[in-house]
């Protein structure tokens, strides 16, 4: 049996909303995503190696939110 850990990654929906109505919306979104994910992927890779988690399996799921800051505050509020 293979254990897989999901990692939910929020992103600000605002940058997606500001592109709304443009003919090449998918292309614009993919360009923004690809530029952003390069940095994120390197950060994840480094953390996985640094924390000795290379033997684990992760699936990263992107989720849009109106405000990542508000999401974090609400999440941390529920934890405390």
C-alpha cells in the first residue's frame, strides 16, 4: 500500500479575476502559474529534502482563495 499526502496550496484568486474577460485567459493564467510554480516547486523540493521526507509521496493541489492572508488567519484561529 502506498501512502500519499495531499498538500493544499492556496493562491490569491485576485490575479485570476483581473484577467477575466480577456480572450486569452487560459494562456495568461498558465503563464502566471508557470512562473509562480517554478519558485514554489524549488521551495517544496528543498523543504522535503531538508526535513528528510524524500521517501514520502505528495500530491499538490492548487486552490483559489480571495485572500490567502484571511485564509491563514481563519485557519490559525480554528487551531488555537
